């Protein structure tokens, strides 16, 4: 294992991270404008409307910021722990990067031209320009090439280190990309065989239910593709930052394997209220959804154990004495920690969503919007910021200064307060029945809508605080990349506790995990998909399977 990321590999990682933060800025501007347009406070020129801004916000933050940041971070982690990337992997990384960047640019231009106002889920019958779907295809293909690059580097390391488990963080990077590859098959199929032919006009109808099902086959593991890199930081980076040890290497690997197995065959929990799917299959997928909660509970357990063991080593005595021993003044810890803390209510909200009857109360309300602003936009985003504070200076040969550390802590506090108002209001007003994805102006003076108005103000206040937090993070990032003093910032990688059990090698039996994952997917999806095709409304298949 090397202490530093090789310079060439660092450039690859940095390029990804640069695109991620440009997307963060543009997506945040769209987010702020969207809040004002939605509440009817401003009207924008050139007919720029709520849904166009919402699409830009969702695509740039949910898809572009995350995917680019994740691939950049994963490449850096693989290079740091398995050594400089070999020629094939580095090339694959750059090819993937350019495919993704070109694809993103095409899709963004289409959104800006108002030719792809279809939201980030692009549900049919909303239709975008074919170029939007082609752009998305390039992003997916690019990410596959990047994934293959990482697999190649990992395989080369395994060949040279026969009989040894791969470094934990590289194992996690490979697991995350494997999950992504299996998941994106769904979106690739619907885009290539349904949306592109339909948007070019080669066929005049589309099987909506099938397209939504293929989307959610991808959409739920997508959220774990966002989450797992945050877990990589929580499991591997944080123990080192707090001066402790990784509680158990084997437990961490098991959690990642469980995500590969259970995060895909669960898409129906986004479609519980959709007709056309037999309740039996919905039930099966809800059961599997509850299975995918387990690795998160394991993660919570492991984190508490790491915190407690490290605190006790530093002399903490009472039941919660370890809490005081955590490095509260270190932003590399503080930002991800706030992400963890918020993941507790965020996860509870997910369990509410997944609980069949409760879903009837919250589905398509702002409660769901509140849920994902806590999960991806807080737990994941704050962790990604926490990573950036040391990763960017590490890659640019600079250091995280005391002042930037302090500013990072202020940024984290702003983000948390902003999200408390915004997401708190979304959860509450959602329970009162306020629909998601609807401009407030369309409510008119509907009596029920009057009760929602105070929450609208809370959301706007939260949104404004968040925008200030975005400006702060962008300033810090630019400072760390270009102006911070030269030096060497540590790339923290934790060591496993001496008391942990040895790691069994079967965790790297990929054939086994891919096999079980395939069986679960086939079990959960085959019959309902055949049903959807055979019982589609006349002429609406878009393509005929048989
Ligand atoms: Fe979700 C909708 C169910 C997790 C994102 N989710 C969404 C959407 C998004 C999203 C974007 O079943 C909207 C999609 C759309 O546009 O329509 N979600 C779940 C469940 C979980 C879950 C069961 N979601 C996530 C994560 C996301 C995310 C993670 C992004 C990263 N979600 C749903 C459902 C819907 C849904 C339904 C559809 C709703 C509808 O009707 O449309 C679970 O994975 C959650 C498990 C989490 C836990 C928490 C563990 C806590 C940990 C922290 C420990 C803290 C420590 C700190 C140690 C069990 C690990 C120390 C603390 C001290 C106090 C010292």
C-alpha cells in the first residue's frame, strides 16, 4: 500500500471531482430559482419554468454531482491502496470520464433548451428530445468503462497477492461498481429499447408501466450507489481520523455484499400504489426491502463500536464518556459525523416509506422529497464534502489549513440548519397531504393548501441557508485546489482492530454473489415483467418481445 495517490491517477480523480463541483454549483442555482418560481415569488425570462428548473436541479445534483464525485473518489481509493493504476485501468478511467462528460453536456444542453423537461426520473409519457436519452446513455456507458478499469486494477492486485484479501476500501470500491453495473442494465434497456425509438418517432407508443419498472429496477440501487461511498468513508476513513481502529473488516465486507444482493430486487417499493402489478410481487419486494435495511443497521452498530472503543482507549470511562473524546474540531470528522447523525431520522423515514400502509399516506407527497433531502442531500452530501476537505489538497499537493477547517465546520452547521428547516417542513407538510412536484401557485386558494403555506416559508428559509452553505463549500473547494499552502495532506486509511476476527476469503467469491443476486432479481422480476408485456394496452409496448 502506498501513502500517496500517484500523480497521474490523482489527475484522473481530480477531473471527476471538478466536474462534480461544477454540477453542484449549477444544480444549486437551479434549486434556488426553482424554490422561488415554485412559490410564485418570481417569474423568469424566456419562459423558464418550475419543471425545467426542477429537472436541472435533479439531474445535475442527483445524477451528475454524485456519479462524478463517486467515480473520482473510488479511483483515488483504489490507487491509494493497490498502488498506481496500470495502463489499462488509467486509460479506461479517462475514456469513461470523457464519455460521461460528453453525455452530461449533451443532456444538460437539452435541459437548458427546455427540450428535456422530464424530471430526473424521466417517466413516460413525458417525452424529451432523443439527444437527452443519448446523453444519458453515454453517461452510463462511460461509467461502465470506468468500472471495468477498477475491476482490472483489482484483478491485477489479486493476481500479485494470491491468498490475501484485497485492501478493504478497494474491495468496497469494486462492490460499489459491481452494484452499479448490475443496476444500470435496467435503465440501459428502457432507454435503448423504449425511450430512444419512441422519442425519434420510430414507434408511436410506449409501455409506460414497463418503462417505470425498468427505471426503478435501477432507481433503488442508484440510491445505494450514492450511499456506499459514504459508507466507505464511515468504515475506513473515519476510524483513522478519530485515532481509532476499524471495528471489523469482515462485518464491513458482509454489509457491502448484502447491498449487492438486496438493493436491486426492491424497485416495486417505489411503485406500491401503481396498478398493473400483482400485490403478491409487491409484497415479495417489500420483504426484500426490509432485508436491505439490515446492512445499514450493521453499519450503525460498527460505527458505535468504533467510536466507543477509540474513546475508551483514550481514557473514557462512563457509558457515553467516549462521546466527548471524538475530535469535534476536525471537519474531516465533523462533516461526515453530521451525515451519520442525520441518517438516523433519514433511515427511519425510509422505513416509513417502505411500510406498505404508511406508503399510502406519504406516496407522492413532499414527505418523500424530505426523505431524500436527508439521505442523499445531507448524509451523503456532507460525507462527500468531508472527503473533499482532505482529498482535494492531497491530490493537489496542498494542505487543509486551520482557517479552512473552521470554515468547513461553519459550512456543515449551515447545511444542517438549512436542511432542518427545509426537510423538516417537507416531512411535515407531506404528512398534511401536500403533493410533491407541484408548484404552489397551482394550489390557488384551495382551503387545504392554506394550511401548507407556513411550511412553504420554512422551506424557502431553509433553501436560502443552504444556498449560502453551497457558496461556502465552493469557496473552500476552490481555495483548497488552487490557493492553499503547498504541502502534503494525509489520505487517511484506517487499520483493523487487533481484536477483530480474521477476514474470510469467501467475501471475494464474486461468482457466488453475482449468482445469488441474479437469482433474486429473476425471482422478483420475471413474472411481473412478463405480465406487463403480455397485458399491455394494445399497441403500447413500443417494441414486441414475442
Ligand atoms: Fe429511500 C424514496 C425506502 C434509504 C433516496 N429514497 C426515495 C427517493 C430517493 C431516496 C431519492 O420504500 C425518491 C425517489 C423518487 O424520486 O421518487 N429508502 C428507503 C429505505 C431505506 C432508504 C427502506 N433512500 C435511502 C437512501 C437514499 C434514499 C440511503 C439516498 C442516498 N425510499 C424508500 C421508499 C421510497 C424511497 C419506499 C419510495 C417512496 C414513494 O412512495 O415514492 C433504507 O436503506 C434506510 C436504512 C437506514 C437506516 C439508518 C442507519 C443509520 C446509520 C447511522 C448511524 C449513526 C451513527 C452516528 C453511528 C436503518 C448507519 C452516531 C450517533 C450518535 C448519537 C453518537
